[in-house]
């Protein structure tokens, strides 16, 4: 068994709460009932709380996420009554909680969330709940299965963002010696680097956390960057990862030595070039961290400061300045409303307008009643997290499927049109008082062809401000005094902000990676990146990618879940390699190619392969979707957990 445990609180300790009846009724007004009911059933042992008649609706999520998971008003009323009684019992009696390490007690609670018909999902939900056991904790250590190699076996992880931290933790649990090479001076990856004004999650927060390091004190539904950075920083410290990191050390080259089955790593650190070797290398460098600044004529002649959103210049005060922001993708969409109140003038250069889901609570704190429940009902946060996960598990996938016979200028199937019409209705309501702006903010491409953003009304309010101009005709060039649009109009500016995204299809850029027989990874890929379940590439033994090709998610599941699955896949491959006393493991070409054909077929059927919009979801070189996972969470789980050893060559 593993020698590094993750902190898991006792699941059967009695719960005691304090408060008047009136107070309980008040907190229950803010409660997310579909998650609270199993949490209270757990705390009180009362299975009436998870009666099937109270179950959330399930199924694909419509454009606007329904309150209380689509529970009927009658079911909500009954649920509040039962929850009220449960809180009184927790105050007045000492009910015995269920022991959720016992499947007989756990199952009714889990099936409440998933419905009986979805039994296939139970292992995923159990993994995410993490009651009494950490579902990803390896059931082996190197000392147990290959004691003669334990002292020397060395793993190098590149990157200490969210994926590098969890990979380091899991490898340590297996007793493997780990070194993490991190180009920045701190951990946290994207949540360390992106500190632009307004930076926050635009996906539900609780589910954006590790299953093995859960937290109940998230302050917002869509948390701000500083809290995410704090979370990953704390995880790195508590899990013992921080002391494994060589900071300010950027990997330049990896070369596999066929003879010795060792990776030679060349990195540039604070003292200059460093060389080290490793039995295995895990790349956890992320997909979105190399800024893309388009080659626009005259950019270097601009007389004021200019920067990319990921390299925010906090030393420049924007108060009273004229600012030009180029781009209206996810980052600029958060920057623009945040800086608008302070600047003298804001010019927004939009090439393609975004679709957005309405989310009233996008900038809100967790409401007080919900806060109290999260703070006082132990494990409620686990149910809330798994509820967010399960609601999104297949999310809006059905809305994204393309119908080759569907003819509409801005949608790709009947279901996609249903979503498009809903999203258009929202935009029309937002701009009802500014019909002049409406044609410029209504997208003319299918929802999902590029990332759908989230809005609480702040976007329209900002674009309507008298000192904000929306320019739609594109950027022709930059002059010392500002940005010239394609109609030849100069928009004077003191500062330019590039919200122009990342070189997302240049995976592992700019590292040189040389595998077996001198094969160069970038030449092998030829701009069309592929990896088996995002992890393995033929000719590159003992190299594992996390958040690799085709493991980004668009409208379903959780990125944290998918990457935990990727890490568990890596650990199980290592187990096989060590058990068979092999020096290397490498995916065979035939299953690799079959897998990629399957992924391409899946992606071709999805709206993000539609070419009516530019998007980082498709490779700039091949046009193929090299970023996204087109299938269900279950498919990824099965592929990474029920695999056949014949897929790999062991040497
Ligand atoms: P992005 O979505 O790729 O947006 C880039 C923007 O720059 C687009 O509006 C694009 O226009 C524009 N652009 C690019 N080249 C241009 C040119 N030559 N002239 C004019 N405009 C140009 O990049 P991003 O906003 O940095 O977001 C990238 C990803 O990061 C997101 O999709 C998301 O996955 C992640 N992110 C997540 C969060 C979060 O909350 N979790 C927040 C921010 C970012 P076109 O649309 O016409 O190409």
C-alpha cells in the first residue's frame, strides 16, 4: 500500500449543529438541495432524504442550468421540509451517521444522484466522492513490486501546475523518487501566470479541484484567480510536492538513450544549464501557456506599453488611460469589464463575437445559507462537488453534435439550433436598448465551434458605456499613437492589451524531444499532435503526457477528473513495467493509429470541427481538432482503466 496518504476526514463522526428553527429555515432557502439531501442522509442515517421522488432531473443540461437540478417546486418544498427536520435532529439528538465506507449505505445516496439506470457511472462518482478511500491512490509501491530498482528509479515531471502537482503526489504515493522542473519561480501553472484583472474560473468551482484534496471554503461559485493559486499552492505544500521542485528551471531538450532506457534532460536553471537523467518523464506543461501575439505590422512602433493578458503589467496603472484590447476570447472577455470603470477610453477590437451562457451568480459569493451549510455539515462539500461533476458529466454534448443534413447559417443540428436560439434570446435581451450593437455581438457560427463564455450581464453593460467602442472590422496595423482598423481609422491609445490567446496546437513547444532511434517528436507530429489517450506516443518510451493532445474538454465533464484519470493511467503502466521488470513501456503504432482514427471520427461529429469560426480547438497547421476529447467521461475512464497490456511494448 502507498506510503503517502492524502488527508481524508473521518466519515462516521457524529455531526452537531446549532441554531434556531427560524435560522434553519433561512439557511435552507440558499441550499443546493440535490447535494444537501444525500449529505443530510449521510449525517442522520435517514434514507427518506434520498427518496427517488426527490431526485434531480438528470439528462442533458439546457442552455440555462435549471435551479435545483430541475427539481419540481413540490419536490423542492418536500426536500426543504425533510432537510429542516434533519437539521433539528442534528441539533437536538445525536443521530448515528452512515458509514459510507460501506457500499450498502453508500449506494442509495449515489444512485439518488445518478439514477439507477446509470450504474456504469458509479465507479466514477465513488472516485470523485473519495469517502474513506482515495480512489486514485496506487495499490502498490515500487518497494513492494520492484525492490531492487527502488533506490535508483527516478521520475522527472516537467511543470508544477495543477497537473504536475497531482502527478508528483501520485508518484510519491508509489514510493518513486520525483524531481519536478518548473520554469516559473512558484507552483500553480496557469493560475500563477494569469493574474490579469478579472481572471477567474468560468466553470463551476467545486468540481475544479482534486478528488483527493477537497476544500469546503471556496468563497465563490466561479472562483477568482487568487483563490485558485492559493489552493494549488497549498496542495503542493501539504502533499509534500513543493520540496521536490527545481524552480526557474526550464527544460530545453529531452533525449532518450535506447541502450540504457534513460531520458537525458537538458534544462536551463538559475545557475545555467543543468543535465539530469530519468527513467521516466511526465510532461505536465499545459496546453495554454505560450502567448500568441499576432504579427501585426507596426506593433513594435507603438509608443506606449503593450502586453499579453498572461504577462499582465501590474506596474502600469490604467486609471485615466486610453486602452485598446485586441481579442474577445475568454481572457479578454474577463479583462474588458473589469478595467472599463477605471480607464478614460476603451477600444475593443473584436474579430469574432463570443456566445455566452447566462449565469447570474458568475461574480457572486457563495450565499450565506449555503456557506453555513458547507461550513457546518461535514462532507456536504463532497456531495456538492460530485453534484457539479455529475450534472456536467455529459453536460451539453447532445447540443454539440453535427448533423450533415442540417442547413442553417449559424447552427449545425436541430439540438444545436435549440441551444443557439436560447443563447441568441439572451443576447437580444441584453442589447434590447441598443439595437445598433446587436448585429455586432450576435455570433454567426454554431455554439461550440469556439469556447462558449459565461456572463451575468456585465458584458453588455460594458459595451454600452459611453467611453467604450466596439470595433469589428479587424486590425490593419499599429502606429505609434494607436491601432488602425481595417477601414483605416486610427484608434488612439496609451496602452495595448493583447487578448489574443495561446499557441495551443504547439504542444511541448519549444522543447526539443528526441525519442527512440533519434526520432524528433515535433517532426514526427508534423504539426498534427496525437497521443494515445493524450498520454503515449510511439517511439517515445517512458514519456507520458498530461493534458496532452485531445484531452481538453468543451461542454462535458471536468478537466481535473480527466487529468486524474490520465495520471492513474500512467501509474498503472508503470506498475506493469515494474512488475515485468521491463526497462521501458511504449504504445504500439497500430492501436495508437486506431485510437486516433476513433478520436478524429468523434471530433468530426462535433460543433468544434465546424470551420465557421476560428478557434484554438483546431490545430493551426492541420485543421484537425488536436485539443478536444469528443466522447464521454465514461469512455475516457474505460480507456484508461480497463486497458489491455497488448497495446504496449515492454522491453
Ligand atoms: P482565445 O480564446 O484563443 O481568444 C483569442 C482572441 O484573440 C479571439 O477573440 C481572437 O479572435 C483574437 N485574435 C487572435 N488573433 C487575432 C488577430 N490577428 N487580430 C484580431 N484578433 C485576434 O484566447 P484566450 O482568451 O486567452 O482564452 C484561451 C483559453 O484559455 C480559453 O478558451 C479557455 O480554455 C482558457 N481560459 C479559461 C479561463 C477560465 O475561466 N477558466 C479564462 C481565460 C482563459 P477570433 O475569435 O476571431 O479568433
